[in-house]
């Protein structure tokens, strides 16, 4: 079974503007995206390109730049690569109904197996429940850890900023940099526009 079966099963592509899962080419450098999602509970979807799809986590508080702040990250179903470009409103009644903006986007490097295995190593890091990456986004930069807290079936992970030159406890980009890196709009603005056009 493809890892995108769950993604497809949850959605009606006649009704939601989200991308239908199609096979797409890998890029040279793997991408990451952080989408702010105003669903029934506001959260940030953290997605990493691994093995041709986007491995995904829902982070209720979003990423921190402070290494002492561990952020809960719940593993969710894989999403197609095209989803990294999705911004818009998922209609009422559909799975995950609410507005989505591309809060940050960029490329990343695997720090655990940076040299010896290249990108294939990410699949192994994911399986092992311990990921160490360098993010190169517009807002978020530097080393981050994603650590699974329990056994392999446990959906709970922690997203933690590595203590490096990009760490800065005074900076809190989730509250100070709220606009989309794609449209420069806020989640509220995307929502309002959608309601006006409805
Ligand atoms: Mn979400």
C-alpha cells in the first residue's frame, strides 16, 4: 500500500482545493514546509520530503527557536509533494476544514547521515525515530531534532531546536512573523477573502 492511501481516503478531491496525490519528480535538494492550519484547533503542519512524499507532523504550538522549548509534534499521514505549494481554504465538511498558509518553506539537509548515504538515509532516520536536520527556510534556519518519544507505533514526537548559532530564545517567529512566505497574507486574510468570494 502506498503511503499516500490514507491521504487520498480522507479527502474528496471534487470538493477540496488540496492537490490530488500524483507521482512527482524528486528535486535536487529535499524540501520542507511549515503550513499554518486554522482547523478546529489551530496548528502548524511540519512536512519533510522523504522518499518521494512529505512525511508530516502536526505541531500545536509551531516551531521554537529556543533549544529549551520542546514542541509536541504528532505524526500524521504522508502528503504528496505537491502539498508543499498548497495554500487556501479547505471547505466546511471536508477533512481538516479551515484556512492554510505556507508559513515557511525551504530546503533541508540530513545531519545524521549527511555524507555517507545522502537522502536515502532520511528513511532510516524516520524509522529509527530520530531525525537531525538543518533547515534552510525564510524564517526558520539551523539545526532541529525530531525525536519519537515512545515505541515505533507512537505518534508522539518532539520538535526541538538544536543549540547552534541560529538558536535564539528571544525570537519567537510563530508570533512575530505570522505572514505567508508565498502570498504575504495572514491566515485571517486568506479566510476572509474566501468568505467574500463565496
Ligand atoms: Mn493540519
